C-alpha cells in the first residue's frame, strides 16, 4: 500500500531550508519531478546548464534554481546558492518509503552470544553470528548474513541480502544496499611450481561513520592489517575494492570502478564510473579521475584532475587511427633517427 502523500506550502519549505522564495508562498506541493515531467503539485530543479532550455516551458509548481535563472522562470522559484544541494535536502521530506519496524522476525537466526541494541529491526531469514554487536536503531534486511565478531554502530541500515564477513566493523549510520559483500577474502594467491595456493586473508574491514555502500559492491578484507574506509565515503553500485585498500574521508567512487589491493586514496577524491586503479598506488587528496580512466601510477599533487582512454568515435575513424597506432613505434624510431642525423649535421 502506498504511503499517504503530504502537502507542503512553498512558504514552509522556504523557511525550513533557508531558500529565497519568489512567487506564491501558499502554493502547495507533494513531490518532486524534472523540469520536463513535473506538474503543478511538484518541485523541479535546475542545476545543470544543459537543462536550462527546458525552464521556460516547465509546468512545475516551483523550481529550485540559482539567482541568475530566476528571471527566466515562468513559475514560482526557490533560489539557492547550490541548487542541487538544496534539492537533495528538500527532496528528503517527500521520501515516504516506510522505515523498518523494530523487532526480530520469527525466521531470523540470532546467536545467543550476540548483543542486540534497542529499536533494532532484523528481517526475515537474516542471520546474526556469535559475538556480534548490533547498535541501537540498526536495521538488518531480510536474507542478510552477519558473520561472527561483527560490530555495527548505532543507526546502521543493511538492506536485503547483505553479507558481512568475520569481524567487519561499521561505524554509526552506515548504509549498505542490497547484495553487497563486505569482508570476503581478497585475491591473494601464490604460485607453487604448478598450482596456486591461497594466501590467508587475516585482516578485516573497518568502515567509518556515515558511509554508504552501493548494491552488489564488494569490499575485500585485509590480508595483513585491515581494509579501511574513513568517514563519509560514498561508494556506488558494482564497485570492487581490494584487500588492504584505504579510502580517505568524503571520497566518492562511482559504479563499476575497481581499486586493486593496497592502494591508499586520499580525502575528498572523486572517481568517475569505470575507473581502474593498479595495486599499491597512493592518491593525493582531492584528486579527480574522470570516467573509465585507467590509473597505473601514484598521484602526488593534490587537487588535480586526470583522464584517460579515448572517447567513442565512428568505427571507420577508429579503424584508421588504430592502423596508424600500430605503426607508432616504427614512426618514433624514424623520428629518433632523423633527430640524430640532424644533430650530427649541426655539430659539423
């Protein structure tokens, strides 16, 4: 059954979020939408200039935007210094998804030695192992498995089918989305003449306060020492973080990225989708990698932006470029030969 919708006046939202209102304060809204899709009962936002062309024709009841766009807005507007941040905060009041009810489902299995705090919700067929500590107000979704020795700080939320391996530690208010696996063995193998042997993964995973881990993401336990995410790290869906990685506070990592073992990533870094880091790299604070960039060397200068790979192009153009690329070494040798000849001539 859908949750009951609540109406908010623009006056109320303006005061609550500290936004300047231009228009009819008594106008009421009940949700959010895009500039194209929103109706008179919804709020839209303009944060990307590429969508500015849709502003004059919007049918939204109000638009969150910067002061420079206010005069072009055909409807009520809420003016913000950072429209996207203002939208993120305001949109929360319209999140009517029901919170889990406190209590332990009859089909859940909770070890007798586990400690469960006040107001905890444990869903159907969830498993809580020996000596676990589940903090006050936590929610463990259906089908989730928390192995022995794990610690969850207050207010954590694990959605359905999350797995925490042995000894994983979560800070306060950590959110982990469905299917994520935190604390599986890292990829540690040693070759013994004619076969592989596993290297024991003896560390754990430690995740700081206010982190969020996306669906089906995997964060491997440390081999020696721990894999660590500092506070307020945001990890998208389908990300792989290898053993003994350390991710600095407030870093954001977009989907399909992969971080090889023993990398040290600084604070406030940004990684676009599909970025790949080789092992044992050190990345300075506030480094940005754009989407699909392969990173094979450490970055020592903070605040820099890095890009790699070629953008897509017509196949015929790429085939011609690739044919020339195959001759790049030959061309470089010819140039070096010519440079040497010119150098000898100059000396004469």
